């Protein structure tokens, strides 16, 4: 296919099929995420409750993701994704029925959030390690990761806005029902895909040993460790916007679900912008500096939003949330790209699972902190405190950046991503024999 350079990964038919199916599913997922938080707030009028629901939805990533990583190195990733997406269909359909019939309580909603989080931990980890089997040219892998981020955030732009309008018009159950149907699109496209390789790796070890080896590699690597630490911190500090938005929309601005949807969509605008910038890059060189920049942007956006939300300035608050989205997406996608570039294929699922654990696992801890802090001091001030924490983390990462760059250069040289530096003229002259001269 003749495509713009920024869309080059879509030349692979397998990736293209999966990408389009995932687009439909992501729209439904973002609609459901808005509806769950709004439903939790409607049932309780409590930021502590929304924080708890957010915690239950993401805490499985801390213990399921590592197992998912080891499992995805052992089984067919395509079949595992098909099974998980099918279960997702029944999960969302049941959520829709119980909400529509009025049988939903906050305790039952918490149970659904926990089950959904467990399924997401399996799906996200397997999906990230599956990309390498979908692209025909391995050099297109960073572009595939960037396009996946663009997909997630383009749908984040549209999905929450539609979800907010649907909630206001007919209620949360409609969002859950549409999401259930959207999963069928992914299952259909996965059934049409023939991966380039099986993805199965026989290590001769138990699942537990494989799991431990993946974490040992990640936590002792001078490249991977600082990357997962910064992505975990940014996730902890920035992701709680999702559980604070209902309270800010109602209590600070005196509005409803429509403004909630607009704020979340603003995150999508910023994230999509960042994803497009990442997709346009030719290679991974210089991305470590981009991590420091995007983490700083996320921190600035959180502080800016908190200040102007307190002043009930809607326009500047939307700009702040756009910066939040750009920084959050930029940090997570860039870290994922670097890790997938330097990790060996036979350890891909396990090491990527460490990234997923830090990114998704940091969020529930942030949700609990944000929910409690918002109950004590108000939602805008709580998010400002988290923005300051993010800024401190970005500064620490920038301080370590020269050391990280040195190790990355060695890894890129080993993989032929960058050419070796030419020897100096003086060195060449000294090494030549009289005959060679």
C-alpha cells in the first residue's frame, strides 16, 4: 500500500485489520470508562467512592500483568486475545442489563470494575507484545506502537464526549451496551489475522521462573529501570484525573456529565497530538529526552488545570487537560517504544509486562491518594499536589538522563540502530602500516 510515512505500519495487512477492529472497540471502552465513573458518583455523591472504583479497576494490573507477560510468551497471543475479548463482551453486556434494570449498587459496580481490570491486565500486556507479530517490517514496530497510541487517544477524544451526551440523554446503560457490541469487532478481525510468527517461546522453565526472570532483567537494567520508574510515577500522579473529573464538573463548575465528557475529551486531543508527533519520527534516536519533556508537560498541565478550575475558567482548564493528555500519552508510548526496541524477542512479553505493571499499577495507588486528598481539601487542590509530585519525578529523570543515554547508545549500537562512530583521522594514521600508506 502507498501510505504517508507516519502511517507506514498500516502497510502490514495483519496490523491494519487489527488496528481497525481495535478502533471500534476503543470507542466503546472510553464511553464505558466515563459511564462507570459517572455512575459511581451518581450512586454515592462521593469522590472517595469514585477513587475506590478506579482503584478496583486498576489494582489487578499489579499482580495479573506479570503473569500475563509470562503467559503471552508461552501461548498463542492471537487466541489469548480472542478469549479475553469474548469475555469482555459478556462482562459489558451484563453491566448494561443490571444498570438498565436498576439493580446496580456501588458494591456490585466495584466487583465489575475489578473483573474488568483483571481482563484489561491480560489484554493490554498481550496486545503490546503481539504488535511484533503483526508488522511485516520490524523497523515499523515503533510506528505501530505510536499508531496504537494515536488510535487510543483519537477514540478518547470522541468516546467520552459521546458517552457524556448519552448519559445525559438516556443513562449509563447505553454506554455499557454499545461497548459490549464493540468487542465483537476485535474478535472478528482477530479471526482474520495470520500472525507472522507463533510468538510462543519454550524456555524450559516453569511459569514462575519465567516471571521472576522478566522482573530480574527489568529491575537490573540501567535502561529499563529508570524508564519504568518514570512511567509509574507519571501514571500515579496524572491518571487520577478520571476519578476527579465528576466532582470538579459538579462541585467546582456546577455542571453535569457533558462538561465531564469535554474535559476527558480534551485529554484525548492532547494525547492524539503527542501520538502524531511520535508517529512522524523516523526512529527511536533521541526519544529518551522526549520522555523528560513529556513528563514535564504532564506536570505543567495538571497544575495549570487545577489553578484555572479553582477560578472556574473553562477554556484554560480545557487547555490544561490537553497538556495532561499530551504528557501522559507521550511518556507512556515513548517508554514503551524504547523498551520494545531494546528487549530480546524471547523475553518481550515478560519485560513488557513490567512496563504495563508500573504504568497501569501506578494509577490505582494514585486514585486512592487523589480520592482521599480530594475529600479533605477539594478535587482541584488534590490534582495540583499530584502535578507537583510529577514535576519532581520529571526533574529526577532529567538529572539521570546522561547516564541513560550512554547505556541506550550501547544498546542501539548492538542492534545496528545507529552506526558506530568513525575512528578519528589520527587513529587511522597511527594504525596504518608503511605498506598501507
